[in-house]
């Protein structure tokens, strides 16, 4: 028999929802997770977990099993065809995880799902939230025609969040939309297999990220992405934006898809007992690989705050979540938009851009600041004392 009440209802079983639930479950909270799709997707956009995110995941015991399944990238490079403009040294990061971990989002989700299952929490699938109403002690949720009472509801249900809409929270940003193609491929390439690269090209940026088992994830901004990009289409993208002297050759397409993104942020991350995390609260360009990372950081911060309140702490902890994570989201949105502008600089300005990046890359303190920014460690709260 399905439960009729819970401490926290988490809507959405992507990395954000799963990490929120795991944080709560490890603290002994009663948590219910639901998702409207029948099975977890085996394909996904995100392919990098940064150092700060790994530190956050380590707090809930999820970093080690994830690291064991990924590729450690000790640096990140920015390139213009064959020219390396900037090399960002992750191996010098002040962290237990001095690298970017290259791993499919599907693997991240499985690690979190397995750890939740070990704690007796299983995702309810397929299960759809159809309505929310506030009560004196929390929220009444309509789930597949049945009523579920919760003290708090977390909307981790993505761009078109039902939770956000039901709570009446605005979701604002520019009206223009970016189109992206993504694919997992096998390629013949001279590029390092332990390094992610961002290629800056006038038509738009292209991300080249090696994954385990010889797979490479390609993500590129394009005017109109095909629903299922084939080898010829992806080869044309690499010929246009990738290495020129020794070009990549696509040998196999494992899967491909498309997605569209608008830069938007919720007006607030909290409306009473309803809270937002991940793409339900903020969406932006994938440039810099920040999206899933920010969502996971939202999740553990929010899960910790909720657990503290459920343990008798003050409700102001939830206002603190909004006060910390929303400015962080604004910062990440600005950063991702800046990377996109950098990539699409006009031909007349590209020589100056390239010279500037190479000059900046030659200054160690600047390289360090860029590494801290990309890795998320610039958002790490200072240790007291």
C-alpha cells in the first residue's frame, strides 16, 4: 500500500532529486521520490562532475563509487581549431578531487539510485504530480489521483516544473533560445583521452569530452539541431570546429539527440513549504559543464537544511537555502552566457580574443582563478576559524 504521508516529497528523479533524497535519507528523514517516466533514461546531457560537486557528494557518501566509474581529467583546454588558447590546471586544485570527473549523467543517477535503495528508498515510477495545495502543516499533493500529505515538497522536476508552476513561482529570463546537438561517438582522434576541450568557433562552441570505454561526448550549439544526428552530420561539425591539421574521424555514433535552452531563473527558490532545486530553479547554456553540478549542490544544501528543520531547527534555514543558492545560480548563468559569447565572437575580434586568452593563460594566478571558477570551488564556503 502506498504511503499517504511523508516528511518530504521530492518530485523528479534526476541527479538533483536523487541527491536531495539521499541527503535526507542519510539523516533519517522520511522521503518519497516520484518521477513521471517509467524508467531512468540511459542517455543524458551532462558528462562532467567538477571538484566542488565531488566534495559535496562526498558528504553523502556518493563520491567514491562515482569516481570509480569515471575518467579523471587533470586539465581543461580552450581551443581554436589547432591552437590551444588556454589550459586550465585542475591538478593544482586545493581539493581531495583535483580533476574534473568525466562520466555520463546516467551513471551518476544509477550511483545515487543504488545508494537510496540501500537505505530502503525507491523511486515511484511512473508517477505524476497533478496538483498542490497548502495546508496548516505542509502540503497536500495530488499524485495519480491519490492524496499524499507532506511537510515539504521539493521541485526537482526540470525546466517545465509542475511544482514551480503549481506554486506560482515566476521563471524569468531572455526570450531567445539556444539549440544544441549532443551525441556519444567513437572517434579516431589525436586529442588527449584524459582532457575535456572547449572549441571556440564562430558558428558556436563545441565541447569534446572523453568518457569511459573509449566514448567521446560531443555537445555543440547549432542553429537547428536534428532529432537524431548521424555520423555525417557530426563529422561535418568536427570538420567545421575541431582540429584542422589532424582532424577527428567519427567511426560510430552510439546515440544522438538535441535540446534547447533558455537562460532563466526562478523568482525565488522557496514559496512556503515548496522549494525548488536544479533545472526547476535555473536553466542555462551547457558551456562550462555547470548545470548538473549546480543542481547537485542545490540538492545537498537543501537536503541538509530540510533535515535540520525536521530535527527541530529553525525554519529560517530554508530561507538561508534561497539566500545562498539563488545568487550562486545567477553567477553560473552569467558565467555560462559569457562563455557562449566568447565562442561566438565576430571574425574581426577573434584575433584579439585569442591573444587575450593566451596572455591570461600564461599568468599562474589567473589560471588558478579560472580553475577555481570552473571547478565550482570558488563557491565553497570558507572554513570557520
